[in-house]
C-alpha cells in the first residue's frame, strides 16, 4: 500500500499556492510529501509517521529526491507531535485510516493503515485544529460515505468544508472517493467531479491526466 491512486490524487489536488509550511499526517513512504515538494518552490514539509520502518523508508525516499533539503520525516504519532510542535502549518494533508468497523485482516500493517485504531478521526481533527494556521487549509481523501461522515464530524471541531471533488473510476460508476478541503471559517462550498478512466485499464480521462500527469513517467 505504498503508492496508490488515493495518495497520488491527494498530492496532486491539494492547493499549494502561497503555502510556506506543509504537514503530511501519516506519511507512509513519503509519496504525498515528496509530491508537494515537487509542486512548491520553497515550502518546508514535515511528514509525520508513527511506524518506524515506514518512517525510515520515507526518510530514504526524501533523501534521494531533488527536494531533500525541504523534506523532514518525523517518527511520532500525530497525537504526540501536536502536543510538542512549535509551529502551525499553512497546509495539512492526510490520507487517513478509514475503516471504523468490520473484520480485521491478518496483516498488522494493513490493520494500521486501513482501520482507525491508532488514529481515530477525532484525534486527527484535534491535531489539525491545533496545528493549522488561522488561514490554513486541511486536505484529505476518504471513501464517499466515510468522507461525508468526516465532513459532519469536522464541523464539531471548528473545521469547515470548502471544496469537494467527487472521484469516480468510470463515468457510469458511483462516486468512490471524496477529495475534501477544510478551513477554519465557513465559505461557499465548491464542488466538482473527477472521472479517472474512460473505459479500459489505463485509458485515462483528460482531467485525470491534467491533474496527475506531472508525476507519472
């Protein structure tokens, strides 16, 4: 689960204009943080990851990227990091765990990534509320139903949805993912839709190519 469409979509979609400091919560292999470094000229990017092996891999990937000087991997839970952080961030991104019930897999790694055991959504929102600058933006990607629930939960933490992109695999398929942007103040909601493929495998739509093409060989 190191490189997937969700992470690529979020890394390409999050607004970075005029952002000087970025925080990636649950960095995994560092994919999103490195994408955001590619998209910005001078932003400093901190990537927090609780798993030691994943954090080490993220640090290696960052060190081998052209933007190593602006990227920092930090091994910590976001709960602990938010209590000791000395700054706030103009952009916070997260591809968070999203299953809140059901049957666990036999893989502990997949449990950690997919289930909200180590990072309940309430804890994530508390951390974002603490770490987001007054005019900052928080961007996340979630499955459709979990995303709608997350939007309602975020309101109770003083974080308001300002932008949603509904993601479909094909034009005639239902929405599978929501790319969601939050801020500290209520604004008029901007909504749009992204279809990934026209038909067969790797038959990408023009919109998907325009959004993510910079990151594919």
